[in-house]
C-alpha cells in the first residue's frame, strides 16, 4: 500500500476508535453538548499526553513521525486491545510484521493431517481460510450449514465476499451485522499484519464498490485475531441453531486459520445438524 493510502487508513481507524468511547468511560466529564459521538480530538490528546495539534495532524493523515512510546500512549487512550495496537503501529510505521508474498501466489495446500482433523469434527462445521480469507478447506458439516463450497469456483471462495454476496448467508445469521463483525475483525488484523500487500486495498475498493453497507461496517470493525462469539442461526431447513465460534491459528508458513463452530450444549443444534447431514448423505 502506498503512503497516502496507508495514512488514510490510519486516519479512518483513529476516528472510528475515538467515536466508540464516551467521556464517562475514560474518566472525563461529559461537558457541553457534543455534535458528534465519542471523544473529541483534544480529549484523546489529553489522555495520551500529547499536544492537541500533533494528534489532530496524526488523525488527519499527515505524514508525521511518531515514536513507539507515543503510539503506545495513544493506543492506551483509545483503549485498544492487543491486535488493535499492532494494527495502529503497522499503519503508523508503514511496515507490517510479515513481508507479503507475491500477489499471484497460489492458494496454499492443506496437509493431510489437517484435512483429517476437520473431517473428524463431524458435527462441528469447520472452515480453513488463508490470510486473505480465501476458503481453502472445509468439512461436510460446514457445507451443510453454510454452502456447498465445492459448487463455487475456487477464485470466488472468499469468505468476506460470500458473506456479502450470497443471500442464503445473509439470511442465515439472526444478527448479520454481529456475524460479519467477527470476520471483519480478523480481516482487519491481517490487513495490519500485511500492510505492504496491495491486494488488500484492491479488495477493499472492490467491496466498497459492490456493497454500500460494507464501508460503514468496515470502519466500525475492531481488530481481533481470535474473537470468541456465540452465533444464532436460522437455518432454512433446521431452524434455530446456536454455535460457539472458535478461531484457531494453524502454525506454519501458509498463515492458515481454522474456524470451528461448536454446537451449543444447551441447545438442539447438534441433533438438528445430524439430521441435516443424514438427509444430505441420502441424496443421490
């Protein structure tokens, strides 16, 4: 990503994080009526111990230098989590933690042990994605609950793209905005890690052009490499289903992630999934 694009991304991130905080949440008086939600710039500067002018320049996307200690103070003022701090540092410094592979790199291959592992998770939908959220592996339970990914061309098997484009996935989650927020949090963490990879900017531009609701959700998203959430689905054939989502990093050079949806123990989700899969297996 070029310098201007990186600084614009930094500006948008700082503004969105500032808007999520209230004076009461950070120990400041509410003061007079506010025209916009969240903290004012001067309040963030006060909390971080920097000048209001300097912080304004940073948030405006000016190309200024910031030391690690100052960035750490800003991260603390904005109440950023560990992944968001890394994201802030990557955008401010212009270098991610990993050198990006070539843009035309082939999809990574899943090793047989990993394939066997997700097959054994018979009644836990599991999806394996790469650092760009391209789907590179899944088990039968995932195909049953989400989509038959085999019917989608490999180049179109991007989880973020599918969540916005496919109506059946939009209808699946009871709270779709909450559902997509977990995926965008992980995607944002990757974006900061591979800040020098221009593929991400092209993909974000594509999504903004195709889906009007993408940009507000992206701007509001956090950065979190492993969100732990409970999801409620309304499956077209099985009805209400509750899953705990665990996102696991797969160690290795390919930077893969395994997302496992475990049926909630105090629900009928697993028995419903078993019936769905039995019906699927009986089809010719």
